[in-house]
C-alpha cells in the first residue's frame, strides 16, 4: 500500500472473498468461469462486517427511499416522516430511514426506537386517510439504532394527510400534489388508462365462460371488401372538331395591340408625307 495514498493498493492488498461449494481448485475455476457475481465480494476485516445501510446511504435519497435524521415535533421533522409515508403510498412505495442521513458521516440514531415506532403507528392511524399499513423494524448500524419504515404502494389511492394534504414522490423529493397529479391519482383509482376516456371494464361472466373459439385448419375466412365509389360516365365527343394548337396560334394577332397601333400611326405619317412631296412635285412641273 502506498503510505501517501491509502486508496492506492499494492500487490496482495486487494483481497477478495469467494463463496465456494468446496475448497478445491475445480470449484474455484468453476466459480470464476460462471456469472454468479453474488458469490464474490471484497474482503472485509472481522471488526468491520458488511453494513447494508452504508450502501443505502451512499445512494442517497431516491424515488423509493428517504432519510429523516430527527423525529422532533418542533420544526416539522415528525410531519416530514408522515409526508414521506403518504408520498410513497401514492407513488410507488418506498422505505423511510428514521435516525439516518445520506453520506458517510457518523450516525446519530434514535435513543428510544420503541417509543418512536409507537408514535408513528398512532399518527398513521389518526392522521392518514384511508387507513394504511406500514412495516416498521429496527436496524443496527455503527452502534446506532435506525428505524426502518417500509411502505408499499397503496391499494386505495389517493392517500391524504390530515384529510386535505396529498403528497407524491418526485424523484428524490416529497412535495404536495398539484391539481393534475390529484386528478391522475383519482383516474388511476377508478381504473382509467392514461390514453383512454372510458374506464376499463372487466370481462362479463358470459364472455369468461364462452371464450372465442379457435379456428381449425380447414376453416374458411371471408374478407369483406369495400365497394368502389361510382364514377361519372365519360362525356360524349362533340361532332364539331376542336381547334387544334396550330389553328389557335393562327387566330392570334402577330403583334401586340400597342405595337400594332404604333406601326399604324407611322404608316399614316409616311403616307401623308409622300402625298405632300408628290403635290410639291406637281406644282413645280406646272410652273415649269
């Protein structure tokens, strides 16, 4: 081991414990070739046995677990425990660790777990609506006593605290349910699907007794096809021939109206000028 860095292990410092059927080389080889990872774990000293609460504390608060270090009435610590229980019942179930906090700090625990368990059961029976069952036991960790409250998802949701407080679990936090969340809980309790507008109805007794028959190999399948829509009859061809594209081009004027008027005005001007010149030539000839 590196004396400057205890986390840097040397040769022979990383010991591993293996659970073998018998202490032989064949059993060791068979375990290493298999995928039974639950039979392999890092070696732990005898004075520090495996503590499952350490693993839970390393994970921290999640959707299905929470930590409440204190049970004091002052400051709303005891009400926070009841809020977590109500939220787990309305969401997906979970565990509340009373007397513990996440992380690797030293645990404080609770001094009288039996009294705290009695207080929690009494509060659940008096303040929780409808009635809810919770499993409570005591855990020992680091010479401290921790109360573990296990709550399953309720069968009669939504559950309320003090008749008007509906709590839900949102990732790692417990919060009061808003209107849409309360409506979703009620719809779930009534048997509505999220995408359906009508409640699910169980199969009738007659349908249960007479299930649909299975088709045999020689059964005939009749497929009904939709009728094609009726179309209008084709129009009769007219006797007079339709003008072709060449004829339509010939009927069009070769010049635009504006250009046509311009050329007409020029021709009239030229005609008047020619008449004037011819008149002058005629006058000159007479004079001569």
